[in-house]
């Protein structure tokens, strides 16, 4: 039996349309499955270096400071210029009474005038005023560098705080799981008549205490995440790497102290002193008067036109109460700026020495925890548990040993956090590579 060609064509087209319809129906399901698979993949751990990069790339503090520096540099150019000329217009010698009152043409002395006035501050004053703004821009640039270092330090501190709480919560969770198992074992022993009910109750209390510690650490971790998000500019949803970050060790204390002279905080204080010196120089310039020129064209309807040219000059008569006082105030401000710079240098040196010493001592303490305290605390907990299982010790000894082991591990972790924070602080102070 032969089938017409047109029938074969219709069947082929029908099969193609059916395949396309099935593909169209399955396409949304495929897209949804791909999205779910992507969402199911855990986010990559947020490393310390990435958190610092986010903090530096998306930081309103830095943007505000950079804008302040740009504004000061623009203002420095403007302050060196002459003031804008002033347009003058008015009517002179206008009668206000009599038969010719308010007439612009009746009296030959009445005229309508228009003119310009230009003030000429001394070039030294303009130069010093522009220099003052330039020094403010330089101080702002140093502050920008200090802010960058500070943002990096604060982001690192927030990251370290979150890392500590996550690791502490893991330790407490592991201890809580072990306590749950021992609570179940104590319940079995009690039901079999091999242990008193007090052991079961003691195990219950221990489980509850450990779970409460886990919840408290979870709350602290949530707060630490918010603190880190303040610097990264976005929610911190990923977990942190389990291993401690490898921050570089600082240079020797002598090298650290020697480099503090180049620290941006001291550079900013130095520019403040230079700005105060500039103010003293400007106060001296104020003893010299500025001058101005005024040119005016007068029009009289029925009389000759007139031109007026005037020159004015300031008269610094009461210098003792004005310019002298300003000069004295400028000298006092200079003394204050110098004292502030010296005090800031002392603060930095004291902070660098104290942090460097604390870091060195904390390293020695951490080594002691790793070599003796934590291993012995864990060995004591294992020995107490083995003795309890053989009937040679009470459950209280096991619980006490476990608490001591957890406290030792937490203290060791807290000491490690302190070391990381001290390294972050020393990195802020270290100018040896600058």
C-alpha cells in the first residue's frame, strides 16, 4: 500500500512539532533544576584577604576622604586668584525736594553711573591662602593613607573576631555531642542498675550547659558577622576557613620604631604643623594693607558725560587689637599643632612597643598551650572517661575533666585570636616596606 508524499510530510512535521513541544515544556524544569543546583552549592569560604579587599574597594569613608582632598586642591587654585570684580550702578546727586525733585535731567549735577571695582589683595596673601589649602590637601592625602590602613586593620579585626567565634562554637558543639553520648550511656547504666540517678541528672545538666554555650557563641557569631558586614559592605553569609590566616610576622621592634617617622598619621600631623606655620606667615602679611580701584562712567541727559576713577587702600590703624591679636593666636595654634604632633608620635611608639611585646609573649604562651596544656587536658579527660567506663571513677570526674579540656581549648583559641589581632595592629604600624 503506497502512502502519498503529502501524508508523509504531514507526519514528519507532526513528529517535529511534538518534539519541540516536549522540549519547550521541559525547558523551564531544566532551568529550575540548574538554579536549584547552583543555590545548593555552598558559598566559598570568605578568606581574610578577600574581606580586606572588599572593605577597601567599597568603603564610604575612603570615598569621602578622597573627595575632601580633591575639594581642597580645587580650592587651593581658587584662593590664589584675585577677587571677582564688582559691578557698580546707581544715580548720584538726585534732587529729592523742590520743583526738580526726582528728575534725572533738571540738575546738571545729577547723573546715572555704571562702573567696576576691583580689589587687589597683596600677592603674598593670595599665595599663602592658596598654600594653606594645598597643605590641607596634603594632610588629607596622608589621612587617606592612614584611613586605608585603618580600614584594612578594622576589617581584619572583625574577620578575626568572627573566625574565633565560629571555631569556639565548633569546639563547644563537639563537646556537646560527646556529652549527649555520655548522657545516653549514663541513662542505660542507670536503667541496668549499674549507676545512680544522680549520674543521669549530672549528665543532663552538662548537656544543657554545653548547648547554652553553643547558643551563646552562635549569638556572638551573628553579631560578629554584622560587624564584618559593616566593613565589607555586603552580608557575610559564607563560613570562614577553618585554618587560621597566615599573617606575616612583623619586623624587629627597633625596625618598627624607626619606621614610625614615615607613618601617615605623623605625616598628617606634620602637615598640620606646616599649615599652622602658614597661618603665622599670613598673620604677618595682614599688617600690610590691600588696595582697590574703582572706575565709573556717568551719564547726564542734557550735559557732558563724566568718568570717575578712585583708588582705595585699607588703613590698619588698630593693629594692636586686630592684626596683633591674630598673629598671637596663630603662634599659639602653631604651638598646639606641634604639641599634638609630638603627643601622637609618643602614642604610636608606645602602642608599637606594647603590641610588639604582647605579641612576642603571646607566641610563647601559645607554644606552651600546644605542647603541654591542651594535650594534658585532653589526656586527663580521656583517662577520666576510661576510668568511669571501668567503674574506677565517678561521672563527676569525667564532667570536670571535660570542662577543663574545653576551657583549655577555648583559652588556647582566644590566645590565638589575640595573636592575630596583634599582628593586624602591627601591620598597621609597620612602615618598613613603605
